C-alpha cells in the first residue's frame, strides 16, 4: 500500500531491527495483530530461515504465527537497516553486550543509528527495545539531533520501551506485563505508546532514564537474589551444614519474604546487565561481587566433587543440561559451558546430555553409562522425574556422586551418592 491508499507517508506501520529472541517474537506478534511490519536483520542465514517459515529458536506459539504472517506478507524481511525507514515506528532490538571493561558495548546500536540517521524523516519514531545503560536513550536522541538537526519529541520521536518478558513466554506475557515507555521530549512517549497500544498490557509513561533503570534493576534484583542462596550454599559447605535445611529454617512461616534455592545463575541478560549500572556506580564493586558469587558456582561444585571422589582425572563425568535455565534452548552465557571447561581442565572425561539445545549432545543413557559423577547443571523438567534418578542409579551404580544444587528430586542435598538420593526420593 502506498501513501495515496493509506493517507500515511509510511508504507509500513513498524520495523523491527534485530530479529533475535526479543525482536522476532515482537515482529511476529505485531504482524499477527494486523500491522504491516518490516523485519530487519543483518544475518542473512537468519533471514533465510525466517523466510522459509522456520523459527530459528524455540519460542512457545511462535511457530504457528510465522507461516501465517509470511504468507500474508504482513511481515516482510530485509537485510538493510535503511529499509526500516519505510515504517513509522522503528524498534531496535539489537544485542547490547558488555565489554570486559564493565561498560556497555554499544557498537551494534551505534551502527544501526548511523545507518538510520541518513534516512530518518519527520514523523519517524525510534524505539530502543534493547536493554541499555542509563542515559543511552538521551544519547541516541542527542546523536540524531546533532547529525540531522531534528527537534526530538516534536519532529522525530525517540523512546525507550524495555523488554521484560522472559524468553519462551512472549505470547503469554506481552498482553500482561506493564509496558514501560520513557519518551524523550514533549511527545515521544505518546507516539511510542501508539505502537504498543495494540497489546492489552497497561502502558506506563515515565522518563527515558527511569525506564532504563527499571529494566536493568529488574535483572539486577534477580541476579542478586540468586547470588545469596549461592553464597549460602558455599558457606554451608564450609561449616558442614545443609543449605536446604538452612533455607527451610529461614523461610518456614516467616512473614517477611524468603530466600530462593541455589543453582547455576547465568544467561545472556543476567550475566551482563548488572554491568550497565556498575559502569558508573556509587558503590563500585557491589554488583561485581554478586557476579563473582554466581560465576564461582561451577568451580565450587567441581571442587566439592573432586574432594569427595579424591580427584577427577580420568573419571567419567556426566553433565545434564547445557541451557542456561530450565526448558529453554538458549545456551548463551550458560554456566554449564564454564563447568564443562573446568572439568576438562581436570582431565575428566565429560559426557553431556541436553534434549533442548542445538549443540550436539549424547543421549541420557550414553551420558550416564558408567559415570563416576553426575552434575545437574540445568533443572529441565525432564531431569526432575524420579525415573532419571533410577536411571542414574542403574547405569552409574549406587555409589555414583550426584551434584544437584537445584534439588531436582527433593532429596535436599547438593552432593550425595545416587543410592542415598533414590532412598530419600522414594521415601518422600
Ligand atoms: N533474550 C532475552 O530474553 C532478552 C530479554 C529482555 C531483553 N533483552 C535485550 O534485548 C536485546 C536483544 O537481545 P536478543 O537476545 O534478542 O539478542 P540476539 O542476539 O538474539 O538478537 C539480536 C539480533 O540483532 C541482529 N543485529 C545486530 N546488529 C544489527 C544491525 N546493526 N543491523 C541489523 N541487525 C543487527 C543480530 O544479527 C541478531 O539476530 C539485548 O539488549 C538484550 O539485552 C533480551
């Protein structure tokens, strides 16, 4: 449709730049709600997969929408960022990693802004959906103002509308989680909200920096919350105490909050978003310490196993789970990989099983057969079945050491031999 037919100077309603785990579900859902959407990604292989109506990763429900919106051409695809200018609302969902300097790495965002700045025109609304350090939205607005002379908030609109949906739950949560909108200048918030108005979620208007802080501190809060039981697990080992019993003592009938269970806390967002606050923190080091605790869990588990087995060299070790959290296929920044690297440095013979991920892993049976130790690195639902515990005891023997910081089978010990765990699980 052109301007004469629609009365709009833009051929499409929305462009989504960066068709990753955040961008693709958003592009699909917008197209499914009747909007004309341009999906942009510089990765041609990804564009090909999407064009062939195949999801490049698991996202519940998305595989039903994808063929529909491609066939109806409500979602069209391009590898050129400049084609996003065909839409009124341009949403950036590009990756924002952090440098090891504890600083946001904005190179991809900068590159997209550079590509877009020459094609932006009056009426465009640029929405940062990526997670960014405080001040980035104002920076993007200032950058466009400086390069093109636009009055931001009057002629061109810039806003931060952070994504807080957990991967895998997009369709469940897009109409439920409050949609935070932080617009620059007079009207950016209002114009950005026009796009997200197609979802049922409540729109909450705020300033750009408050939107940025709300997003990164959502993740920092979770990251710190998981670090505490992880640190407690290490303290308990030092004192010969049982972490699950201590957690039970803390939480039982206590009316003022509770402590989570330990586990391997990683993943692409939690592992880096704290750095966006830490780069200019008033308490430098506090969040770094949180990160250090979570990052040291694989080594803690390995050393506990090594002490109990009297060494890991030449021992067969099964690692169950490569994904960074339960029931996802996302392995990015998963601590399982770190655990495996550390085990290999001990000269252990490592066999990995994960039915969710794309990386090649062996069958459960092959991983367990004759293992001296089994690390439960991810608490996938398949693993939590008692049947798996029986299989461990059958294929590895009752003496096999099982390392289960998640307490998958309710046996309430981080390190225990298979027969002990099976006994407790059966008795429960
Ligand atoms: N994955 C999550 O669960 C999640 C949740 C909330 C927020 N976030 C944030 O959302 C953002 C995106 O995360 P993601 O997991 O979807 O990342 P991703 O790496 O899966 O996807 C990013 C996509 O952008 C493309 N891209 C990068 N630079 C580009 C450019 N200049 N032009 C065109 N395409 C480009 C890449 O090819 C890739 O396909 C990040 O800031 C992340 O922190 C992620």
